[in-house]
C-alpha cells in the first residue's frame, strides 16, 4: 500500500526547487552514527487485497459475539447499535477531522458535542458535562483529582462493590502521591453506609454496582455530604431511562462508561468516558468543553471554551493532561440517544430489567445454582454463586456457545442480559447452566 | 486539488439543534415486544421524570447529522497542514478491516483462547513498533498520546523508586507541547524548563548546568517541535544518563524518521507513539487515538499489566498478569483496540519499504513547501526542517495583520489553516506539516494561497481582518462563551 502521490518527476522537481540533489540529503544532518544502516525488520508491504486476506485470517482466529450468545458484562455490554449511529458518526467529514480548534470549519463536530453535553446533563441531572474522557475508569481518576482539588484532602473512600478495574486504575494514578484509596465494605452485595472522616476528599459508589445490584446511594451520599466530601457515582447511562439520576441521588460528580451508547464491544476500546458535575466544580473539570456563543454577525455558533483549564494554555497547572479524547464516540452516543429519545431509553431500561430478572429467577429455580444475593434488586446484571469454580462453569457455557462473566472472585459468575436477548435465548442459557452444573 | 471547503452558500442553512427539532410523540426507535414478565424498579430508585432528550424521527436525525457533517472540514475534505498533528490521509481499507465482526464484536472479558487473532495482532504490532523505535517491549493500554506520556512518566517514577529514590524533577524544553508539563505534574514531578539555543535546539550547555541527581528524566521530541533534528541528541542523552536520569521520547514527530533513525539508537529509554498521527488512524474530530508506550529492556518490568505473551511451544498467546513491578492498570481494558487494528493495517500494509518512504515523502513535502513560502513567511530558525517547519507571520505585524488573520484568510481561500501561535517561543508562529499524502499540486496551491494572503496583508488588510466570510459562521465571540458559559440546551 502506498498513499504518497509523488511521481518520480515530482520528486525530482521538488528536490530541485529546494536545491537538493537527493532524498538522502534531506537526512544528512542526522549524525551518521544514528542513521539506521539497514532495513527495518518488518515484512515487505502488502497490496490492499493481500492485507484484507491477512486481516480476515486474524479476525477468523477470534470467536465473537455474533457467533457466541453474549451474556457477558462487567463493564462492556452487548446493547444493540442502531444502523443510523455509524452511518452518521462514520461520515468521513466527521471522523477524519481534527480537534475543532478552528471553529468556523468545525461547527459539525462542535454542535454535536454541545448536543452530547446537553444529553449527558439531561441524563445525569447534573448541570455540567465535558466533551468526553477516555473510558469509565479513567473518568473516575479525573473525578478523584477534582475532589482533591476542591476539598484540599487526599483520601478517597471507595465501595468494594465498585468494579475492580476502576479500583486498579485509581490506584495506579494515585501512586504519584496525589491521593490514597481505602475501601468501604459491601456486605450483602451493597455498600454499607460509611463513617466519613474529615480527611476524606470523596466517597465513590457504583450504582448499579459491579454485581449488578442497586445501591442505597442516597444514604451513602448523605454521609459524604455531612463530612464535606465530594459524592461520586459511577453510573450506567443505559439505566437512566428508569433509574433516578445521580444528581437527584445527591451525587456531586457522576462518571460512567459510555460504551453501551452506540459503541461497539471492540475488545475493550475505543469506549467513552462520561463525566458530569455541579457548577461549583466547572473550573475543575478536565478536558474539552464546548459552549454556545455568537459570531461577528450575531449568528449562533459553538466553540471550545473555558480553555484556561487545559494543558495547551495552563501547561503544568492544567486540571488534567488530557488532549485527544473520545470525540467520535461522543458523537455516536449523541446519535444513539437521539434515536432512542426519552421513551426508547425507558423501554430499553424496562427490557433489561425484566429480562435479567427473568433469567435470574429461571437460573435459581431450574438449576442447582443460587444467586449470590437473592434479595437484591438489580438492573441488567446479576451474580450467580457456583459450587464448581466459576471459570470452569464459564468454560462449559462457552463450549455450549454462551459468553458469560466475568467471574466474581472464586465464588460467582456475572450474567448480563441486555435488551437484545430474547426469552428463547435466555431459556437456552438456563438449560446450558443446568447442564454445566450437573 | 484543494478539496471542497466548508462554504455558506444558497439559502441560510437549517441550524436548529435536535432539541429545537423535537416534537412530543415523534420517535426513531423500535424494539421487540417484551417477551418476559414485566417488572418495576422500587419506588425510591425509580426515575420520576423522563430525561429531557429530544423526540425526533430517524429522518430528522439523518438530515441533522448529515448537515452537521457538511459544515465540518476533514482530511477527506481537503488539505490539513496542521503542524505537530500529522493529519495524513486515513486509508479506507483500515476502516473496512476494523469493522470485521471478528474484531468489532469481541467482548473484552472473553477467555484468551477465543481471542487468539486479537492477541496475535497485538503481539505482531508490538514487535513492529519496537523495531521502528528501537525498544524492547510495549504496552497498548494508553488510549491517547497524553495518556502515553503519563504512563511513561509513571514508569520512570517506578524505576527510580525501585532504585531507592523517585527523584523530584523532569526537564522539558521550552518549545514543548502543553501535555508534557501537564503530564509531569500528574506524575508527581516538578517541571524544569530547558531553553532552546539560537538554532532552535536544546541548549546543551544550559542542560548540563541544570542536571543533577534529583532529575528523573527529560522529555523530548526528535525532530523537535520546531521541526528540527536535535543533532546533539547523543550529548543530551549522555548528560542525562550520567546522573542516572532517563530519556523520554515524545513520538509526536516520529513520522519524520521512520526507517531512517530510531529513538532507541539515540539513547531514549521510553517512547510513546500516536497512532492517530504516524500510523494514520483517523482523529475522529479530536479522538479516539491510541498512545502505545515502548521501553527498553531495563524498564520492561514496570510496564502496565497485563502484557501480551506468546508461549513459543504451543504457539498460543495469553495475557501475562504476573508483573510484580508493574505500575498497574492505566485503562479499563486493553486500550483502544479498534484503533490498533487500523494501525496494524497501516504498518503491515506499508511494510518496511513503505514506512521508510512515508518519512522520506513527508520530509520532502515539508522542505518543498518551506522553500515556496519562506520569502513571505520566514523560517523561525535557519536549520533544515524535517517533516514540518515553523514560519513566522512577523513581517506582516507592522501592517496590523496577525498570524490568526492569515489563518482565517486561508479558510476563505479554501484551506484549513496551519497551527498558529505554537510553539510558544516563536512570535506569530505558523507551524506547517503537510504530511506525505499531499501532492505537488496541492502544495503549490496552498503556497499560492499563503503568498496571496501575504500580499493582501499589505494591499488590502481588511480581507484578512474580516476573514472568514465564506463559512457558515464567521469569527466567534470566544470571550463571551467563557464569560457567560452556555454549555447545554
């Protein structure tokens, strides 16, 4: 493959225009010792046809969620992606564009992001959203930085029912001595209301939590507020058609994984980090924010704004180092949420709720397995306690054509049921579960 | 030749938001009838009011976003000479292969034996990137360049901590990108700035004066942010290594030297790459990217866990989680895999010969364009540029014309402007990177537009001050946007 359009004549003419005799002369100021005196040990290039064959071969070495029945969750979900989403987000004027620093040429991306921010604030019940972060876990890291900045404290309290990947990521980024992380127990699969000391910058609850369970979020956040700490909710945007919004539950900052909003599973990325907060934290928000304004003729237009928070202006004093974000995923999510609207999102939530309830009841009624937390209320995911090690059960279900998981420690297995799964598919899973455990 | 610019023409365009198009009861969605018993959320958890999302038809949505795309400039629209951004053509075949269900429909928690193709892809891409950079191992977790920087700095910190002292300072040049100092702060270090010398290169004498055993490392691009090759890089490396500090290579400008020189051979210990620059993965209007980080053998233990591993005997790949010195996880899953599929297609589609040609043509294009415009826009520094050059609009200043005015006039002349006012050390900077995928005709047309703008700056400056006049919106009131933030409907 070659995409440089130069003919031999072009090269000669261009060199001559620069008073140069050869391409090598362009590199002659690289000290000889540093010049690579051999070819790179990479195979020779391929034609497009050969490349497609090779990529098809690699893709065929994977088993995927069109071939296996996907009941897997744990932070990535097989929600339906409507055809309109990528037909529009995939328009090349959008996906081949750069960051909209020249607003006159970038109103498409800028208005899309303004609409994205509007929808995220509508979903979360919080007044301020940025234009995207990398993914859910890194969004939590940014929320932790905002909280330490706002409170002048450095201790983060985090429920043990928060997805382990969030905790691991938070610990990695805290290691520069920005903050420490302590856990709040979650007996019975939901977070216990903690004692929040005066040294706590933020209290973090995931709702619905890693096990799928709904949390007594408001009570935990009351405790945070009483101690002057920020209340952070890790939320699932797909739940917010039927679940009370984070802002109403008392969250000061809401972060979430936006994958399910029209983005493909794609082996874990590119996904979408959601973040929303209250106006008091506006100037601590990380990353790009789009605002509405007018042009010199008074026409409405959109620009990147409040850039005095950002690295290209503030350098070492910036609120975050983020530059490239996940804009295209945010645009896709905007199309997705417009496609669903308020009633489609609520119907999707009702279907996830009912189908996962049905699956959980069937598994506990018809198989030797029990739910890990039989009394708990959940949204689209639940944990099954298995006598046999969960990874063995997962393996047997895989052999039967089902993706489930991830495992919950050594005692359980997560099962996730989105709106895509039918009763007949759930019944087949239940049967396979029974056989896997017998 | 120049691409179709974003134009305002004909009747005024429909600029309504989705909210303004919304009508109660209108909808795009469809869903199967619920085929299991319905249930309800308990009262205290239930949402009382539906979220304030628009109610629109699918036709509304399609017209809306199609219209928005038509008022947006992309690489597919035209030339994009943004310095430090490598806005090259994004091959269509990369999009095609990334959409294969065997890549796009993989769940990140799938067992390793069901994703052997994905792991093989990552393994081979890692080997290729290590070969291009002269490094030993790499991580794919960082989803963007800035994330790669922070990951590299955390590796630096872990290395020094393991050796008994994390140290406290990191050196960056005064011409650096803003993410460098921001990442340094986030990694827990203090920024020390080293000046550029009259040639626009790191002032080696000044560097030698400020290095001591409290310096953890130095971050540098090479070619640097002025598009110049740091010819004394070996001296820089020696100065750092003498005090046990590490050298970090910011890969923003890797495009210039692919197949010709390698950061590892220059003495760099840590390298991040931007696949959305060098390896042509689309910028997506500002993301997603991918920021793989490669390190030399002594830093390998500190890479984020897990890393891909190959069992030579069975030929099977797996994730190696047993990394006791790892800095930990920097991304929720395995990084921006879908972007890495595109990067793989680019690297292996080009191959060793093609990658070397990429660098050569990129440097040729930048040098040619610099020659074409330098009489009106002198180079900020005398050295021969590599893949980009920094010119200055300073000569126009006395007529009251600024670099931004030239940029806006270029829009009316049909081009996306170059990067302006960066690097910060150059007055009225115009940073131009044509990339290898532009033709001689396009470069000539752009040069003519630059020269025309310079001429107009003397003869008819209001054309520049008023510009742009052809776009759907003209210059926007950014001060008002910041003073009275309106950030949602």
